[in-house]
C-alpha cells in the first residue's frame, strides 16, 4: 500500500483532503506536514498516521519526507517554484523500481486573458484540459507557472509520475484547524478592507471561473486513488485536470461580497463600486479586470461534476465565522 505525504494540510483544501483520504483509503499511511502543534487534535481525530511539524525553510526535512513517501501531494502553494523544485529533486533521487508520484494542486489564474477593461471578451481563449497543446503553453510567466512548469517538465522527464489538478477560484467554509479563507477570499476581502469599498472594473461583465472546495476534494482523492493503484497513462500533459463549476461576472460577485462585508462592518457601503483598473487595488486589479475561461472536459470524463451551491449564495456562510 502506498504511503502518502500531504503538504498544505491545514489549508482550505488540504484540511478536508486529509479527512477524505483517510476515509477512502484508511489503510494507506498518511503523513501531514504542518507548521503549528495547534492542529494536532484535528488530525488525530481524522486518524492521520503521522504529523510532522516544520516550514518550507526546513529544506532537509522537506526533501527527506518527499523522498521517503510513495505519493506526495502539494496542496500548500501553487506559486512557490523553489519549494516544488526541492520536492521534485528529492523525489527524483528515488530508484526506478520505487518511482514516486507527485500530485500538484494549481490554480486557473494561469488562464486569465489579462484584460484591462472589466468587460467580457467573447473572443478570449477558452483553455481546455483535454487539449494537450493548451497545457504545453503553460510557462513560468503565468501566475501559477513557476510551480506548474517544473512539475510538467518533471513528468516528461519520467523519473517521477506527475498529476496536476488545477482548480478555479475556490470558495467554501474552512472546516479545518486554521482560519484560512482560501486564496480568492483572502485577496478580495483584504483588498476591500484596505480600499473601504468592494471594487469591480468597468461594467463588471468580465468573468471568473469558480469552484466549491467540497467539489474539489473528492476529485483529488480520486486522482490519489488512481495514482496509488494504476499505472500512469499518457504524457504529463494528459494528466493535467481543470476543475470549475460556474462562471461568475465580477460585478455580481462584487455585489454579493459588498453586502456581506458591509454587514460585518468591513466596508462603508453594501453596494460595490465601479472603478478603472488602476484603482481596483494592487493585489486583484489584474484579476478582476480580466476573463478566466476554462473547460474541464478531461476532468469530466474522469467523473468530475460540480454540485455545490454558487459562490454568490455561499459568501455569507463562508465568511460567517471569520473576523475580518
């Protein structure tokens, strides 16, 4: 039975994934890598086999754990190319007869069209996980490219097996031991708090692809199961999956977020504000002015189907427990 190592175990996805993996494969030894002992009781209740405390700066520990396990899951970061390069280098030191598998969680920020007007662009490229030529276009200059590119290159070298699960803007409540909002909520809420209002760009018809965390986790668990029981098929580019549920107009998302943040006393108005891209905040301005158009045909063939409620109706519940 394969041993599994999970980086990012306290995050929005990782905390649920740890529980789901032990439910689906209770006999597979699962190690979680976390920073704080405060998470111990959560993972013990989930029947996790081993808890290792450390940070990305503990390079020797990261490398030794990566080399030791059969399957390594990176749910910690899709931006840090140095971290994933260290993981890959250690895994590639394993002998051929015990080749390891890396499952990397990435984000569809790779696939924004870099628009500046905030308007929907019907001619914007629709990226499809079923088109290997699309996946081959991923490069280090993309938002998640510094991590995706070395993973894909490692998969093609063949010393390790790689899978990438690329998720849209992920929402949902964090049921784990940390108070992490997840990336999209963190960006949008902190930006709105700093500005004093919730912005959108132009007419706000540009769209973002979204996915509920409860739709993401079962698919990742399925990929882990495939990795642990089946021989890999195809190229590294054919083991790249895009997950999304709904395309949401930025103006609609801003309107829902403004009501929630106003009720919590974070912003001064329950209505969002249309602004030029330059006034939308340093963090998200390139995101909310752009379109993010993806298709997950390959993921759908593997059984993926989004069933959770829209982000537009989930925001209140998702942010209810957080003091912003």
